[in-house]
C-alpha cells in the first residue's frame, strides 16, 4: 500500500522525465596559472553537477565572505548562471543530480553545494564548510568604466578557472574589449581569452592578480568570453543578500521579478505538493537543511479521536491531554456526527481548510453546515468572496460531498454551506433557541489530512478581547482552549452536554477567540436560505442585513444597519504560513 501511494505521489508531483544519455568531458584550457597574488588561488573553487558519481557538467566559482547566519561554518560561492541552466536541463524524475564543490588545498576537500538564488548573470551556491576565504584584492580604480589603455592590449589580462577532476588552476591570456555602441549587453565586457566551460564562474585578473570581473559565458568557437565587471558583481551580491533568508524577511519571503531560486535537488515532489496545497515555496537553503513550515493547516491540536477504518494508531500523535475519554459517550457520538472537514479549491490548488458544524436551519429544519467565511474569501481581497471556489465536505469515516455556499456575513466572518447530496447518520443541532452557557468548554476541529476529530478542554475567560489579537470584532469572547488553524470555524461546545457555545477562530495567540452562539443565531435568523427561495440560486451576502446587536454595556439590543459603506469593519486575518530554520533565526516560533 505504501509503495502504491508513493508511486501515485511521484506520478502526480514528480519532475517531468527527461532522461538522456548525456556525457560530459571536462576540457582544460590555457596553461597552469602562475601565482602573482597568494590570496587568489585560495578563493577559486571548482563545481560539478554529479548524478551517482557521474560528472555531467563542471565549472569554476569564487568563494566569497560568509553569510551573516547563526552557523559560522557556511561559505557562499558565486558562479555563472550557466550552472543553473545545465542543472535544469539534466534534471530528471529521479531528481538525484546534486552540486559538488571542490576546495583548493592539500586535502582537496569536496563537499555538497546547495543551489540558491540566481539571476540572468550569476548564481549562488552555499556550502556548509568553513573555508574562511580571503578577500579578493581589488583595485577600486580599475573599474570597467575607467579601464586604463594597458588593459586593452594583447595578453594584458587572464581568465582563471579550476579543473574539478584534478584541481589544477588554469589560465588563458587575452585582452579586454568593450562592447560596441547599441549592444544589448552594453554594460558588460568581453575578452578574447580562450576558455572552456571549466573557466565559467572564474575571475578575470590583471597580470598583477588584480580582479576585473567574472566570466559568465563563453563561445569556444569564437574564443569570446562575456565578463560581468567587478563593480556590477558587487552590486548584484549586495542585492542578493537582501533576499537571502534571515530573521527580518522569512515570514513573508518573496522574490523580485529579476531574482529566482532553484527547487532543491531531491525536493521537487515536496515543493510541488506544498504549492498545490497553497503554501509558499521555501526560501533558498531552508528546505534542504531541515527547515519547517509553520502555521500550516496540517498542524494538530489537543487530543485526537479516530474512526473505524483508520489504518494507523494515534499513540504517536496528539498531546497527553485526555479529552474524549472524559466526555460522555452519547455526547461524543453526537459531536462525531456534527463536526465536518471543509476544504475550498481554486481548480486543483487548495485555497483554505477549516472545520464546520452541522446545524438545523431555523426554517424546515434543513441540515446545513455553519463555518467561517474565511473558507470562501478571496486570496487577493479579503473583503470579497471567491465564487469560483469549489467546496469539499468530509464527514468520517467515508462520507464525501460537494458543498454549496448559501449565505455569508463578512463582518462576523460566518458562512452557511449546504450539501448537494444527503449525508447519512448526521445529528444536526438546533442553535436557534436559548441555551445556558457553561464555564468548562471543549474546542473541536477536524484534522486536515484524514479528518480525525481534534479536541482541547478549557474554560470561558472573563478577559475582554483587548490583548495582542489582530481580530478586532468587539463581540468576540475568549476561551483558554488552544487550537490551530484547522480549528477555524469549528465549534466551541459545553463540556457537560456538548451543546453549541460558539464558533472558534485562530489568531496565533495562546487563547482562542470565539463568536458566541446568540450572536450567530441573531444574524442567521433574520434571513432565509437562497436554495429554499424560488428563483434564487446565488449565495446571499447578509452583511448588509439589519440585525439586532447586543450592547456590550447595557446588555440590551439596539438596531444597527450593517452597510457595506460602514466606516468600522471587523478584520479577520488568518496567520499566514511561513518557513522557519534556526540557521536563519534563533527565535523559535510560538
């Protein structure tokens, strides 16, 4: 069974198979480099793309200063973008092609390299090896815009590279010539140094070993080499460092249009699966070094309760909190038949996942699902809904249905869902009558992957919603139950009899905000289901419906018109998923 599931997973998310009988022979160039600057050879490394000990491409790189991370044994190598192009071309479904970096020296150490950021000229490769490279000696007056005439003479410069197999440092002499006016690459330089792919990513230096630029491309037929000048290289390195993951940007990590990252070797399936679940791609180095995705829908909370047909035990999951063994049997049975898993999809991509609660509608007693409107909000504009979303409903152990949005109230963030087919053995609750509140409560939710029932016990807190929460609805109350994102829209029920107390929300804090039952009942009792009204088929926005709202001061009701032009609106932000690794931030996420 496991092998079949693994095969299906790879078929769906695996890299397109592009197997080839490609062979590569590393070609030397020029002659052995005569050292004029003792610091230069220690900076030049060799890189190779390797698939099961078979070299498929090799080039050079320059070891730069280490990145400002908490782990000091990190070295960054800058090389030509050609390494990324070759990697993409030879990558296949097995996804075992990796980068190896060989450092100079007597030990001839070879370590794994991690492809990271790249642009149209250069690429970063990171190594977890403490090489302590020396700073490259640069003459600031020898920038490409102010090259002295002697550097344009024959044999005035050398293109340097290192062979991967032998570690030999090679060089080819030539001269710099500037591009013609109107050239597309007018800000770059050229040389007639005759190098091979082994020299790409290596430096161009003067006779005295002073750095001029980086070899980024070559034409072996015309003996022409394209050079990124040192000044522009430094600009790119500073630009790259802004988008290297660190404690200031990892929570909402995005890249500009002119900067890209490589899906790590061996992780193609994982990344494609995560993006299909609506999660952000991991920043460079985070996934391949064991980083984790935080604030995801798949996080469990509290105690877990399975169902018949589940093919694994739950001892290794959940917390030590015993919830379901404390509930009365008839209460637990009712709750299992009321709490459902809801997932919305935009095409094949998941948009949101949360929990729903089956209730009896106040007219005709029709079973409908009460949940959070976050399920159907637009990802681009939270003040609108996305009517194109498809809603999947799951009631364990095996009832699946398609949901239809009936009503939604964006200011209170509630939605009502109906199902297209009848669901069996459900026990919907009538929430439209008064119910005495209790102090001890249970917050429930459905686990996103298998629909396990999750529960955690707490008490209704007397503290008002004036803490660090980003939810600004004044009608919200608090419980000490601790839930996760999957519990959004789920019920808060009384511990004694399991009766509905309110709808849970999640703000990332240690307490759980919830919208009380009487508020929800008042909002919903003022309208009808569109499916029960002849001629209506579209979901109804009841945000603009006049409802009675309890005054928090006097405990009475007053008439308030919830118009779309209202100055004050309740905000319902959901914590966004983000990637974390202690290498980039020492602060452990909550």
